[in-house]
């Protein structure tokens, strides 16, 4: 089935799975709450902005493909640890020795701060 995301939107049509194909699909990593997905995305986007100039994501189909996120909740603030996963891009898992990022993120997805040394 082909359709546009929104009627009247420019761009190529989207292909949607048929009901038969949909029945065979499995969730990627299980279900996340919307809030957790928003916070993880905010931290990943910040990491990409901070590191894109260093060519860290070379060989990845998208910069996000080379990153992983683990989300923690403490005292109403989310803490997101970003790890390298360049093995998903056909490279060694890590591009830099002992590298990681940790961000504090609000439940609404605003990056509140970056831990100076990671964890």
C-alpha cells in the first residue's frame, strides 16, 4: 500500500506493510513509553550535534544508527547514557576508547545538561 504521510505533503509516497506483512513484524527492542522515546531521541540528537564535525559517524547509514541509549529516571529527571554502537555500521563497536555521553533530559525532551565526564 502506498500513501503520503499527510495529504498534500510533497515528497515520495510511503510504503506501508500489507496486513499479512504487518502480522509478521516484531517490535524493535520492545515497546517504549512515549516519554522515554522523546528523552532518548533528544539525547541522541544532542550527541549527533556535538560530534558530527569529528566524522565519528562515517560509514553509518544515519548518525543515529551508530549510537545506543540507556535511559534512567531519578528524582523526576531522565538521565540518558549514550554509547557507541558502530558495529551496526560495519565497523568496530567503539570509535574512541572509553567514550560515552550522559545527558540530563526533562520529561518533555529538553536537554538540561551534559555530564562533564560521562559515567
